[in-house]
């Protein structure tokens, strides 16, 4: 296997029903209750020993710890004072468990965690909901509003049951570290859709678990919210003593179970097993009202009618003399909580309009979708802690063997692409996420970017997929977990940093924010340089100023075209035969983006240009259009192409393949019908438009006219829903790449690339030149098509989607995908990346 990454994981989850079912069988999450289950030359720098002055001085230490798992030897960005004190405490608690429908934790490795489960009946079986899963088939779910800090409003609709969850944090005198929080849960049941087998109302389960192993105390055995709201208490070093209260004006029935477990990624199993045991013993679907000794997990079953509301209140620092526990608990329930939630919701609406200015640009339906996009992106920010698994290859007896070693224990505060499918950090996605988040809250954005850059190793490499902790590991098939240190990922964080720098130039920040941004860039600069240098030394091609994505498999016999997972475009057609002769135009453009950004930071911080590190001259070389055209432009097509060892005459054919000793199997394998030659790779698609996206092409150039023609050509890119990822004329358009891997970046519409293309169209529509009006017209129509289709899909399905079908515009793939599809809010507001 050449590498892992989201495509590989996605291949395992979605390329065929067979793989999907296999992946589901592996999952330990949220199954139905067992009782009811029947069974080179480096650009501009020369060949240099990179960052030699940062190499560890102690060679003995280096022998003990391989460089690939040695942290970058510079002060951590997240140790800056601006990320300590009030900032750190204000973000301590949050909805930082995006993989579950409602999950709360603190930003600490061993946290007290909380969450929500509920039961529905489907096909005669009870199903426990907990972890976000496509197969649950919820009509809709997601944070419709969330400010990333102390407020969120979520709607979940599941087979006739509508659940809304409100989240609120409070910091008052006497609170422990991080303050208090409350969750309001409202249940509304549509009786016409309600399964009569289920009885008179809803069944919820709210739980607390202490990852540090501290015992949780049940307040009493006979729980009654009307006589005493206290249900649990405990103590922790970080927050002191704490209490959990449950209050409601409705007639609720409560039951509980306590568990002692070292594992917290399978809490659903504990509840299911307890319920199944009670069904077998007593024929009742109720928790056992019993507990293990010294439980570190407490689960409370809340049984209500067809409509009820309950408030769950967490009070910290109850051992403080000024704690005033009852008063604080009362302020986070009933009318007081209602008023505070309403105030926070109004504040969200006002901030949303102030930042994105949509009122005069789109209709009210579009604004609601924009709020949901931003809300679930912010509500999906997570905190993770653990060790990445790093693949280390060695050659023995002429065959490759892969060993695995662990990265250092690290924390990651990050947004995630998709809560059910990809509830973890992905490096190239994060740059797109931050285009929205830095505009919303610069402090959260810098914190997230800092966490990512702090994951850099001594070579300047950052693992592209962050699978940290047992909960994350349990969601990913084992073969896709290891990260390959020879493989990169698009350095999209430079997109966000460029936007932040432009915000500084345009005086969009307060004086305090300007100071903090400058301090951040000062601390981050050495890591950004190292990151750039890692690409420049490991991904460079044979020709000056050329680059190619490493990690393609040149030995595969099962793929029509070997994937380029590291590029982010996975199955997008590249040279048919991977080799060191390749030149990838998209990576060349990413390198230009990085050099531009580094040059801007140098100027901003008034840094002296170091010998051998003249980013200005490197940017000039990479933006040389004549040189770019010599390497990548095809006059006949008027398009930019990759270069490599390539033939178009390749097919997948069924053949008998030897499997093991004396055994064959009929498999679909790759057959090459013509010897490949070094040439431009004639596939028009997103990669072809990277020089256009990077605004490298002069506004008066005839090549710009050709790009506009390509974009607006209905036989190539153009659809009424957005631009295709691959032209219909491509020999690999919508082709399966293997027996089980369906097309992914071979025609479908992706919003991140459409956003970047819109950004370029917007740029050229403002530039004087012969094609200004044409760019403006295409921009206006494409923007309208994208907004209309995304909003229509949201209204019809309740979700934003990973990609959209090029033939009918319908959402496809994972959902809710409020990662880069959330860029629709910037498209609505006409806020684009400026390079």
C-alpha cells in the first residue's frame, strides 16, 4: 500500500456495499440492542542540508529516537502566552466530541466526558443512537447555530422523533476551572410517525464518564428530579469538586447504571448489554438501577412522554466557599436558561450578518443554510489526544516490509470534515476550514493552526490524517491507520494564513488582535519554513522548479490508474506509470502559494532575507508563466497538464490471477496495451485549472481566454450545478479505478475547487483586460448555480454533502459534510482567498 489518507479510508467505507458492510461489521458503535439481533535540484535554494542548525546535537539521543518521530526542535506555537490564561480557560469545555450526536469534553487528555443516547424502534428492533452514522438514516442533524465557544443549537430528526439540544457555558464567581455548562434537551414526537411498539414516549440516556478513572458518585438510588435535582458528583484535579443536576417541569421517569471500565470508545456497548440483560431477566427495557464498585461511568435513562424538556447542568468547583451551588444550578435551568440561550442565538445571528453580509446578496433560505454550514463547522470542532502510527518501510530479500512506530503523544484541536465519516483531523481539509473560521474567530483559528504546526517532526513533515485516541482508532480500518512520512498533502494552511495577512493589510483586526497575529507568525515562521523546505527537498522533480507527489504505487496490477492519495485528488488521472520523471502542475502551484505567503510574512515581520532562502526570487521563478508553459501547457487543448510516463491505452480486464500456492482467482486487473512514453498527460480537470486558480496567468493573455472557454464548455467542465472535477472528454471520466473503487474525483462536483475557481473568476472580473467581462459573466452564473443547488439539496435532504452529482446535482457521499462544503457561505458573501 502506497499510503493512507481520506480517500483510502473512504474507499473502505463507500466504494462498494461489500466494503461498506465489512467496515460496519468492524465497528463497535451503536449497533441495535443484542437481545433483538438475530445473531535533485531544489527551487531557488540549491541542494542544501535542510535546517542543519536544528538537527539534534546529541547523536545518542537520535539513535534512540528516530527522526521521523522526533518533534521539531523549536518552541511550540501553542505555548505562546496568548493561548494560555483566559483564552485557554474560555475554551476548556466544549462540544469537542464531533463523532457522537452530542458529546462534551474538556481540552485535556484525560477528561470528564458527557454525551447523549436515545432509542428508536425500526423493523421490529430497538436501535440505540449514540455515534453519528449514515446507516441510522436520520432525516437531518447538525448544529444549526454554534459560536465555537459557549453556545450551540442542534436539531436531530430521527423516525418521527425531533430532538433539539442547546448547549451553554457559564463562568461565574466560585466556578471551577473552565466554568459550568448546561444542556437543554427538548423532545417532540410526531405520533403519526411513531412506532406503536415503542410505547408512550421517548427514552434518552445521558452519561458522564471520567477518562482519568476517578470514581463518580451517584447522589441516591431513588432518583426523582422533582424532589432533588442532584444526580451525581465527583472530584477532579482540574476543576475541583463537581455536581451534575437534572431538572425538568415534566413528568419524567429516571433509571441509572454505573460501570467501571478502562475503555470509553464503546460506551454504547455497555448500555446495550445492560438493557439486553434486563430484557432477558425482567422483560423490561430499563437500566438496572445498579452500579459496579467505584464506577467511572454513570448513565441516566430519562423516560418521558411524546413531548418533554429536561435540563442537564454541570457545576464545577463546588468545594469553593463562594460556590453558591443551588443559585448557579438554578441560573442554568428553566426560564433563566431559556433567556440565555435566546440571547446567545440572537448574538450568533448578529455576528453572522456582520461577518458575512448576506442580507443583500442572497435570500432568507440561503442565509439559513449558510448559518447551518457555519454552525456545524464550528460545532464539529474537536479535541483529540494520542499517538499517530507511522509506517517505516524497509527492503529485505528484494521485497518491501512495513513496520510501524508511534509518534510522540500529542493533542490536536481541529475542525473535522464530516462527523459520521471523518470525525478527525485532515491536513488539507483544515486549510479550507480555516478560511471560514479565521473570519469568525481569529483566536480559535490561530489556536487550531498552531496545533497543526506543532505536530511537525524534525524533518518538517506533518502527518496528514490524525487518528488520535481509541475513539478515533475504532472508526478506521486497521490497514488505513499508518501515516507514510515520504508522502505530503496540499499545504492549504497557507491559504488561511494568506487570508489573515491580507486582513492585517486591510486593517480588519483590532490592535490587540494585530499584536497577537504578529506574535503567532513570528513563532510559526520557522515551522512554516521547515514545512516548505520539506516539500522542496522531498517532492521536487528532475527539472528545475518542477515537483511531483510522492507515494504513487508503481507496482499495482489492480488499479486502472495508480492513485495519488497525497495530492488530495486520489483517483484523479495522472501519468499511467508513476516515475521520478513526473511533473504535477497542482503541486507546483501549491509551492508558489507557500513561497508567496512566506515572503509576505518576512515583509510583515521586517525579517532579513537569509542566504539561500530568498522567497521573493523563488516566487518569481515559480510564477514565471513562460517556464510554466514550457513544462505544463498544451497548445492543442489550451490547457495545463501533468507530465510523465504515460499511455492512454490501459484497461481493466478479468483474468485468472494466482493467489497463494496452487490457487487462482478470477480478478479484474490492469492490462497495458501500449508502451508508455514521456509526455503531457491529456486529462482536462481541476488540476488543469490550478494556474488559473493561482491567478498566475496575466489578465491580457490569450491563455486566460482559453481557460474561460474550458470552464464554460458544457462538454468539459460546465454543468448547471457547478464545475465537474474531470472533463467528459477524459478517457477516465466516471470510470471505476478498480473492481471496488468507484469514481471519486472523476466527474463529481466538489465545492472546495469550485470555490477556488470562483475566487479566480472574481479576481479576473476586477482586472482590466480583454476578458474582464467574460470572466464576470461566468462568475455570476457559476456562483448562482452553486448556491441554488446546495440550498436546494439542503432543503430536500437536510444536509450539506461531500460532493454533488454532475448530472442531476444531487448530493453524494458523506453527509452532513460541513467541512469544505461550508465554503458556500463565503460564496454567498463573495469572500474569496486573495493571493
